C-alpha cells in the first residue's frame, strides 16, 4: 500500500511517503502560505514521487475542520484556509482515498503506537507548537467527540486577559504556544523600549525561537518569559489531569526544545492545583518521536482510518 502523508501546519507543510511498515520518508518540506499556492506545491511534490494507482493519503491539520467531509475550516494559524476541500482535491487529482484528521489526534495516535505512550491505555498528547491542542486516547481508543472537536484545550481561558490564542485573550493557547510566547516577548520588548537581547531589529518580528535562543544564552528576561509560559502550562494541564485522569501526557514541539525552562514552574503549578491521586499516577514527558511526531502522525492518519492500527 502506498501511503502519502501531509503534515499541514500553520508554519510549514511536510510531504511524506510510507509503505506502512517502515518509518515515513520526507519527500518535501516548504512554508505554508495561502491555500492555492500551498496546494500547488503539495501537488508538485506528489507528482515527483509518482504515487501510482490507489494511493492512500493521510492529512494532519489543525482545527477547526470537518474531517468527515474533508474540509479545512479556517484554523486560526492558517489565515485564508476557509472551507478548503483538501480531500476532494487530492482524490480528484490522484485517485485513491484521502483522510483528514486533527493534527493533535494524529500525534496522539503516533505517540500511542510508536512513541512515548506505547503500551498506555489513557493518553493525552498536546501539540505545544504553533498552537495548542490535544489528542485523547481513552481506554485504548481515540476519542474524537461528537463532531471531531474533542481535545481543544487551547480554547480554555486561564486568565481574564493575556496573549491571544484561538481567538481568546488569556487562553491556554495564548500563554502556551509559539504564537503566544512571541506575543509575551513583544510586550516585554515594548515595555523595555526594544532593549532586549532577543529583539532581531523590529519588535514585531520577535519570534519564540528568538526567545529560546536568548534563554539558552543565559538571558534572564527570556528565561522569565518561558517560565511564565511554563506556569500557565501547569495550570492548564492540571485541569486536563483532574478531568481525564490520564496515565501519561506527551508534549510536543516547544516542550521537546525548551523543557528545562518550562518544567520547574509547570511542576510547581501542577502540585499546587491538581488532585494528588491523579497527579501521582500521571507521567508528563516530551514526545518520544521528537521532531518526527508530525511525520509519523500524518502517516498514522491513513493507517488508523484504514483499520491497520
């Protein structure tokens, strides 16, 4: 079986191929832009690998979406992607089958089958990247909710005000995502008249990567920003643990790279806010698949929907 995976995010798009038995092979990677330009790049990449008859496409993309209808419905980190019929476009052009799934759900399946959550029955996977969403494995099954929107923890409000994520100021995504951390850093830079080491020249251009590099180099302001984000990460996860009582929480991108800056304040808040019996039975770990979790996730969408996982 020829599987083609698309890890379609707010920042980048990765095209992959797999036969279902070996790890996915990256075919192409490029910046995500407007729908037509990005789809054009996707089609060119697929044509180069000559997918043959009846390929199976697995597409991992952020919410909101209508996975049953194959529609991308304006994810907050993908402006202009409104009612994009990505499943229909792929099948009409290449034949075969195509399946769309929330990227957090895709990551949860990948970590559950191949990564840090292998062997666990109750798993929460958090994207912790450009945005913040969760995929839920409950009692050894993917839980998608009534219309596929379960796990949207990024929309939880953690404060009355704060950085904006998922259209809501002070939300979990606002404080604990790449976009939100950049907002915190820009606000601090304005307060200090731009005199921060992570200012690349224009305050509006400050990224989370700038903050992370400065923190690694010992900058106390950058470290304070990441610690603040870590504190809210603990607050948000305490709610998740109290409600779902998982065995393990797996955290993606940002936690993989910046764990040492997030973890102390995260654990401080978890111990303060979470039910003790639930917290003691829950491990919190970085994604076992590391930076490959999105690649495995996209291919896992196809395998899962075909009943092969």
